[in-house]
C-alpha cells in the first residue's frame, strides 16, 4: 500500500516530475528535485544521494513512466530498496478516496484538462498561451496576466513585437468565437 510505504520513517519519497508540475500538487512530505526536465534527474540524484543514505526510496510521477525510468536508474546506481507508484499519480487519484489520500493539490496532465484532482475530475488550472505553464484562477487576477498574451511567469520573456502578435492572434480567436467558428490556432 502506497500510503503505508510513504509514511514509514525509513522511506524518502521523491517526486520525479518537472518543477511546474510539482508546483500545483504533490504528496505531502515528498522531496522536490526542482528539475525543469526529467533529463536533469540523474544529475540531481548524483548531487543529492548522500542525503538519502540508509533510506528506502519511493518515487512517483504522473502516469508511471518517469518513475519506472528513475527506478531503473537508481537500481543501476546501486540503490537496493527502490519503489515507485505503479500507474502513477493518476491511478492513485482514480482509486484512493480523498479522505484517505495524502495527495495535496492537483495533478498536471498533458491534455486539454490541464489538471485533475481526485476521481480524475478536471481541475481548475488553465494554460498560458505564451509559455504553456499552468495558471490557477488567482493567477488570472495578477496584473501581469493578459489573456492569450502573457502571465506572471512569462511577461518578461517575450519582446513587444511577439506580444503584439499574441494580441492579434487573440483578437482573431475572439472574432472566430463571435462568428461561431473555431480559429485554427485556438
């Protein structure tokens, strides 16, 4: 049982997902490697493995693929007691009732839902068009947010020319909606 495993004192739990995924939800008490990409995980492990000496390692990810890869990597590095959440967070959220859950927040997904919660119900996050990062409802109220153009995470990453192109695209999307058609880029 995952909840039982991760509640043990001799187990360290590592979230193998990217930083923007971890930011919207994770298991309480998990270690966040703060990686931008899964390819950074081996470097992070080499720099941090001494912190987890004499601990069993339990890893998790969205659907199970990255934690299987990281499990194999750690076994190859000589770690003996390595576990991963079979089926990933999605299977956990599907099968574990909210009252019994140790999950906190929502789970980022790589489809139009953007995030899901318990029972795999669609969450409240949406993507920023410009940077493709997840935004909470509160993020839409920040002064840096401009629908279809920028958010607080990317406002300083785009030139004014690029922002103008985004504004024009957003105007075309709005016109298409008004006509009852779908804009090719929206």
